[in-house]
C-alpha cells in the first residue's frame, strides 16, 4: 500500500484534530477540503459562513470560483459518510477525561428552526421556527446534546420532514413527529454508550405522552417540563392541574409549609434562593411511577419565567431503587438536572449559529447533513483542543496551547464585577503573529473561553 499524499496542514492543534479523521476520507482532495472547511467555520469573520464566505470569494459573482466549487463538491458530490465522521468525533471526545460523557451529565433534547426560502430544499416547509419565534418557511432539526456543569457538545441531530413531503401526509408510515425523532436520538445515544443521568427536555416534549411513555418503557430516566396548565381528569372541586398544586400549597416567609428552599449558585458569581415543592395529586406522587417537582423563585406569585413544573420517573430517596434500576434522586437534584438545559438557550444555539449552522447553500438531504456534521466537528474541536496537554503536544502545538492559556486569562471575568461578560473585541488580542494570523485556532479557543464563564448553575 502506497503512502498517502500530504495535504496543507491546518494551524496548530487543528491539524492534530483533523488527522484523526483522515482515514474516513479516501482521497487527498477530501482531506484537504475538510481542513479548509473547518478553518472557515472556526474563523471569526464578519461574513456569513456560506460557501463563498468560507472560500473568501465574492458572493454570487464568484460562486463559480474554483475554491468555492471545491467546497460545493465536498458537500454535494463527494463520497464521505457523515455518520462515520460523527462516530469518530464522539470517539475523540470520549477518549479524554476532560470531555468524556459521565453519569453526572444529562442528555438534552431540543430543536433548531431556521428560515429557508423556496420549496426545493430538503425538509423545508412552513412551520414554527425557534430562531425567529414565529411560523415561517424553513428547516427544523431535532438535536441531542450532552451537558454537565462544566461543558456541553452535540451528540446527534436529525432533520424533521414536514408532512407535505409524504404521499399520505402525516398518515404516511415514513412520517415521523419531532418527539418520535427525539426518542430515536435518545436510543442512539444509549447505543453509542453515552453516559447520562437523565434525559432533559422542555414542555413541548414533556407534554407528549408517546415520548414520555417511550422513555419510561425503556427504563430511561427523564426530567421533563410541563405547561402550567397541564391537567388530568379530576372531580369538580379537586386539584386538577400542576399550577393548582402549587397554588394549593400555602407559603409564608415565616412559615413556608411544604416548600423547601434551595440555594442555586451561578457561574457569574451571583446566587439565588429557589423554592421547591414535591407535588402530590392526580397521576403524580412519590409513590407513583412519575413525580411532580415544582421549582420557583417566588411561591406566592409563581412568575412564568422562573417557575418550572417538572415530571420525572426518578424515584425519591425515601424509596429503594426500582426494578428498572433507576437511581433515587431528591427534589433538589431534579431541579439541578433540569437547570443544565440552560446551556441550550444561553450558549449552544448562539455558538452553533456563529459557526454557520444555518448558512449552507445546498439543497439535498445528504449535503445538508454533511454541512451540519462539519459544524459539529468545529464545535467539538473547541472542547477537544482545550483538553489537550501542552506537555505532550508537538512543537508546533505548544505555541497554540500557550495562546489558549493567555486567552483564558484575558477573557476571564473580573471577580469584582460578577455580571461582566467578556467582550468580543478580546478575540483579536489572542491572534498569533506571523502567517497564522488569518487562520483559525486562536479565535476558536477565545470563542470557547468567552462561553465557559456563562455556564448554568452548578
């Protein structure tokens, strides 16, 4: 077997990261374009991460430029398998103690919707798009994300295909709802040996009986949100919704009753007192298959933004572990587990969009999946690079590691100003001198450094 032809190396640690994927690309131009694509995604730029933007060519007019065409070919016509790339990406993360999934983390289920015009792009349709907060024409994808108190990264994604794409619409056997896709992603994570304490999702999935029952039947622990109006059959004059349970539990500052206080510490330094109630009514209770845990900052007013109604199949500490081997958890732990979902709202969506998640210029399902997988690779590289040991790095990588340390120091918040957020302008301060100035690595690590201090409550 002949030796493979060399490719133009990526800067710093990005080259070591890219080399791990080389066996998945059979041709030299695939390995070359893989590096250039990641560089473009990671580079801090004022332009969109479209194909012409990644190739640094003029929009529209130079879309036929050879550099832009190489990227187009890499997504649409090449032969590499995005599923194999995802498997290798997760394998790299699991090899490091700093990034490996542990039972302390959670598997967050969420979705992303982005506007797309026309009707030829795969999976496009008129539907609710979370990125703009309204119904419009676009593409929605369901995501699974692993997260703990210190880090987070995507596990897998799957596009949702609207019913209009199927011959029998939503009655077609191939049609899948978002909760059904989410359940598949959870099973895939388990099959890939991704460890997690519980599946966490918002009320869209918590209100779906098929999703909840699917997790429960497979013995998968979950902590899911419910709407305040979530109700069940009940007799007139009795409690019939989760919000009524909270209202029926009296609270006074001098006598909180059944409410238990919990101090939550946030990464920016401030602390908050939350009040937690174990609900007992209808299908929920400590001696029933599912519990109801209510958490709020104000038990009297129950503000919408800071009141959670959570259902879980984790048994309370007062009971032994169930036959399905679900470990017990008190109400405080339930609140902490759901609190990890904040990664999705305050970091994951923003960084993912910064890396160009929605800025693809392709129409086919395969090309879209390849672009998304490359975004996931760029995303995971930030955590992978941070976990590397500078002492064992190659000479070319030591400078990058030192740059990382300087970036982390410069971007760390001032302890005297607990609400200070690192400025984006700091990104330019960690650019290495020389030919690598216009390349990728320092910007990616600085981007990560600016995100870490904004983590959810531990």
